[in-house]
């Protein structure tokens, strides 16, 4: 298996790394890919069909496919394909861009820079494996033969004459709402699927504080999907980073039920509209930023503050009124 979706002169094989740096990556990727979550995530891509429960996590109600309601688990054929691909995977044959390899190679073992650069490459590899599988199996062995049916037009009382534009079909069944600009992605639509795989494995797309130079890797961030983690980007705490390292680099056989999906534990969070200007991204091409800040009718509590602290404050106000 080769997870190099678009080989070119700017991408180098991981075999160019020193043995120590390569072994760390090998251990981390192996542990992540050994989990049930990884098998099920990649099997859905091979199928070309998300399972019902996963689909309901990230898909909005308007325009969703009711024909997925009976798809409760990936097919056995897809699971077997993923298992075979996993067993044939040789990390030394995987490629990433030269600058990322060089930055990781220069990082001193056990330093915070080393940890963050390792997490960066792991996220890229997991993304690229999704790209490879989606491309190899041409969108999936059981992919839908037609786009989802158009939902019935919304008619608001008193505005019956207003016609709402139909919802255009999405380019892929697997997606993160904020990462749909496939025309500017190196691997086109397949990269949309790669970002979706990151959401499944890590709780969102993994981003970094690139600093003024645009090449640094100072802090780690997660861009979740609105329905399941809020819309705003959050920074990982040091404890979360260490937990990831402890699990990913454990030499013991990982528990198949292990999940490394992050949830916000640190506020304030970053509005996605502001992230690029704050140098929080992985690649500049990943999102188009609108000229105008989007207006949201509803703000989720978890985007603004710790929901538990919010509940405590609301409970306190309620009791104070009673007094």
C-alpha cells in the first residue's frame, strides 16, 4: 500500500528519516490504524457509504439521504480490504512534502517541537491514506448511483412568493463542512474525504499555529464539525497532547476500542473566520475565507465557554431569583 496520492519532486519518502525518527512515526501510525475506529472509518471510505450513526453525526437534516438509514456497519468486503491494506502498509514507502520531513528531522527527540511535528505528520498520513483508498476504489465499491434527493422547498408563512435556491449536491458523501474547496486541493475531491477521516479519527481537522513565518508548529488545534463539537476551533491542552503521545507511542498492543478524538477543554476558542489571520491552519489552501464575516443566527454554548461552567452559572442565577 502506498499512501502517496500525488507523488512529485517536492515529496520525499519517509525512509529518508533517521531510524529513531522513523520508528516513532511507525509506532504512532501503527497504534492508530490498529483501532476499531480506524478500521471502520477507512472501511466506510472503501464502501463509499457512511454508516447511519456516523452520517447523522455530521450531516445536516436538510438534504440528508434517508437511504443510509439501513447501513448500520461497513460491509465485510470493505473491512477485509482495509485489513489487507493495513497488513501490507510499509511506512518507509509513504511520502510527504520535503519541508515537513525536514522540520521533523531537525526536531530534538522528546522536545515539544518533536511531539508537534510528529502529530502533524501522523495527521497528514491518516489524511493521505483516506485519499489513497477513495481514489483506488473510485469513490467506493458500494457508492450511491445517484445524488441525494432534493428536500422539499422551505416555505415561510408570509413569504410564500420567495423561492429558495435548491441545495446543490456535495462532491463527496464524506466531508467536513468547512473543507469543501476541492478545486484548490492537490488531490481534488479526495482531499475532502481526507479531512473527513481526520474528523473521525481526531475529532476534527488537525491544525497548527504556524507563526508569522507560516512554517512553525507551535501549538496544536482541532477544527471540529458543528453538530458534534461546535463550530469554533480549539487549542489542545498540554495534557491532551501528552495523552495523545502516551497512547500513540505505547509499545503495548493498543486496545482496539481506543479513541483519540479530542474535545474542547480550553477556552476561548477561535472563530474559523479569524483562524488564517491568526496563523492557525495546516495548509493555506485548505479553506477559502469570505470577504465578510458570516452571520450566525445561533451561537453554541461550547463555542463560547465551558458548558459545565455555563450550567453552573445559570443554576446559580436560578437559585438567586428564588431567594
